[in-house]
C-alpha cells in the first residue's frame, strides 16, 4: 500500500480513486492533480514510483489544504462561531443542525438516537 501524506492509499484501485482517501481530496480534485502532473488517472496506485509519490505529495500540500491542516481549519472556524456566540455557534454547541433544517422530525444524525421519555404519551380516554 503506497503511503501519501500520512494516509495509506489502496494499491489496487485507480489512482484518481485512491487519492480520494486523503481527507480534503475529492473526485474533481484528484482528477485535477492527475492532469496537472501528467499522470494517467486510471493507472493503478501500486505502479507509482517513489519519485511520482513524492511529486504528488508536494503538489497536493502546496496547492490544497488537506488532512491535519484542513481539520484544524474546520475546528477553528466552528470554535470562532462558538466564541462570538452567534446563532450557528450556539447550534453547534447544542449539537443541533446549524443550517435551518427542521428538528421536530428528522435531524437524527445531529441529535443522536432517540431518548425515550417515560409517560410522555398519556392514554386517551
């Protein structure tokens, strides 16, 4: 398995798919990297030489925010929203959706599994 920017990329998949295993590199970005460096996107990742891996790593680090830097930027952005006590920051703090989605139903991803409250529904006579 080739190692790129601290991530093991799958060796048996095409290069453009293998690059998407790096946090911050999606389909379009991986294809742009392949085109910029003149690499065949459908070539398997295990056929890359050490020189090509180094070239890919330096290009991605220089051009894009990926892995640790990107994660740090995202957490700093959320922490800034929390610090200035804006609405979005308070939603992040409460673990609720921050972009206006409904929470009466749905929103299970942000709210977590249901917490059953005993005696909430009373029997109708």
